[in-house]
C-alpha cells in the first residue's frame, strides 16, 4: 500500500514539475533563442559586439539552472563545458569584442543555442506528456460525472472518444484510468528523458572532455611538481633547523664531556644529561617529520585507522565511519589522508564547531570522503586557503572537491578520488 501511495505521489510530482517546466521552457527558451539569433545577426553592424556577451551570459545562466534541476530532480548530471576567460581581458569596447570572439569560438555556445531550439520543441513535448497524462484522467472522470451534458449541441471529443451520452462518458472515464496508469508508469521517466535529451546537447563532447582532462592533468602535474619541491625545501629546513642543530649541539656537548670527564666529573655528568635530552628531542622531531611525510599508522593499518587516529587528536568531539573493502594505492591513501587532515584542521581552528563527522567509503570505482562540522559555516575555496590546497592535492589524482558551507552552517567538504581497492 505504501509503495502504491509513493508511486502515485511520484507520478503527480513529475506531472507538476513537467507542467511548470514546460511553461518556463516555452517562455524562457523561445525568448533567449530569438534574442541570441538577433544579437548574432547584429554583430556585422557592431551592435551585436556589445549585446552578444550579455545575451550569451543569460543563456549560460539559464542552461546552468536547467543543469541544477536535472541533477536535483532526476539525478542526471550535465557537466559545465564553458571555457574560462583569460584574466587579462581589456576593459571597454575592445574587451567586449574580445569577449564576444572568445564566446563565439567556444563550441559550447553553439550547443547552447541548439539546445534552446530543441528545448522548446522536442523537450516541450516530453514535458507536456509527463504532465497531461496525469491531467487527462480528471477530465475523463468529470465527463462521466455528467459534464458531457453541457455539450448538448455538439459532440465533445475526449482524445479519440466522442462523448455524447452517459455510456460514452463512462468510456471516457475508463480511458482516463488507462491514462492514469500510463502516467504512473512513465511520467517520471518522461521527465528524466527530457533532461537526458538536454544532456546530449549541453554536455561536452568526448573530444572536448578529453582535451579538458588533459589540460587539468597538465595543470595539476605542474602544481604537484611545485608542491613536491616546496615539500622538499620544508623537509630540508626542518632538518637543518631542528634535528641537525640538536645533533650538532649534542656532539659539542659530548666533546666537552670528553675533556671534563677526569677534571670535573660532576659537570661532565650534567653535560651527558643534556646530551641525552637533546638526543630525545632530536628523535621526537625526526619522528614528527617522518609522520608529516607518511604517517606510520597509514602505512601499517590503512586510511581508516589513520583518520581515526587523526580524529582522536582533535580538540572537538568527532565521529568517523569507514566502509572500505580493501586498500587503495599508497599515493592515493596519502593524498586522502592529508586532505582529511587539512579539512579537520580547518574545522577545529576556524569553524567554531563542537562536533565533526567523517565518512569514508568506496563505490563506483571512486573513493569518497566527506568531512562535516556543525560550525558557523561560510567556508569558501580561495587563493591561499587550506581548501585550495586540498583541491590541488586531489587534482593530482584527477580527484575533485565540493564545499557546501552556508552562513550559519553546517559545513560539508566532499572529496572524490578515482581508484580501485586491492
């Protein structure tokens, strides 16, 4: 009974969304399609050079809104394929000309315009079908209830059934039941098919996706090389200023002990104690340095236990849930570990949270990690922030990061890294 109730509710929801979106699509897509064509036609006159960037920006915003509805309503993900503009665009009319040229050279622009036309034609048909299949039964029931008597002078056609008597009214109601059952079966599928059709036109082609991935990998590889060089300099500096300095001091103390051991045994004993303390501190610093490069617990017990150990050292209450059937490559585990470490550090230092949740699992050849806190929110990815460092670290492995942090919280940092488990 509950399953049937949920099925009817889902079909009615799909119908309502289909009708609402058909109105929006008919008005929005048609208007933007005409405006885009007019603006492009006015480019030779110079007017279009000014208007085209604004019109195409509206088209992109409209398309991105449809992408959001696709993933929210039907879990259909449509990647955003637009090329980024260079940061050194000149101001004024010259900049507008450059911006127009760059937009027209972007294949995604022309796919957007094609999609606008398809959205107000074939896409419109799918939306209307999803909606009318659940509305037609109401009309059939009204005709069976006696509405057919209003049309005494002319025969009323309910789809392909002529209604001019109570018997034909009941036939209309029976047909309405059929429409209702068909709507329950295919209403949500028609809505999903509408978004799948949009994905065919709005998503980047395989060649473009491959080119973008190569560009991203090239960029992240350069960042990885820079990060590795910076890390090596940090290790060298830590060794020079920490353990090495203590070992030098310990050697000098031992040399002094050697000279004083017969003349002043008491002083020699104090210097030996100081040397022993220096050796212990040097050993601690070396262990901390090694832990910063690759924590022993990560190598020995895997990502789950390493993250649990991180959480135990937090000054706030934490909960870690791990569902892994094996282990990823050492490099992937290390990247995930330090990404989680940075996210937990940010939560403890900046969010004002008193509780943190960490979830780690593997599905669809993807390692997924989420770090959530109940702090004040407002976290954002920006230059120099810890979140930017996480993004660069994950990008080395073709991974991605998403941040949801509305004002007032909560903050959720979600990370995904493609990998397989051993």
